[in-house]
C-alpha cells in the first residue's frame, strides 16, 4: 500500500497542475467553442449554400463542397454573447479551387442570421481576392 501511495500522490499533483494550466490558459473556451461548432452543422451548411448561390464564387473557385467535421476542428471559432454570436473561419474546397470562408452570425430563435459571409481566395499567381456575399453594417 505504501508503494502505491508513492506513485499516486505525485500523479494526482501532476494532473491537478495540468488541469489548472488548461483551465487558466483559455484552452477550455477554445475546446468548448470548437465542440459547439462541430455539433452545429447548420451554421456552416447555410453559409456554404449562400456562397454557392453567388455567381462570383462559382466563377472563381466553383461550387463549394460540403465540409467534413475535421475541417471545423482545423478552423477558428469564437462564440460570444452567451453562445448567441459566432465568428469563424474555415477552409473550403471548390470544384475549381480552394479558399477560406469567414462568417459572423447571430442566433435568432433556432436559426442563424448571418451578418458577414465572405470567401477569401489566394490563387497560384499570389493574387488575393475577397468576395463579400453578406456584409451587414
């Protein structure tokens, strides 16, 4: 029993320190935001639908494919206002090229109202282009 205590006590102390560092570093909020975005597919699917209805997007990168859940985990997500407002950036793949989808949305009842949806594109010749689909003041 005494030999077990020699190992258990240091392990508990190390776990407590790791938990403290994780919670005080803000990583807990990042993990929570990513989890919430991961489970709310409507947020991205509706934004992609809006982007795919814009002819400029279709001309530049083609039809944007549905995203997979790993794309969300590799993106940036920030919920605020008691999880009623979100700012996010994810990579998107079109049939002709790739880009990044930036969005800002606010939850109204059970759906998202988009304040900003834009596609940022970098092509092979180092040209950058931004297509604003929705940009409310």
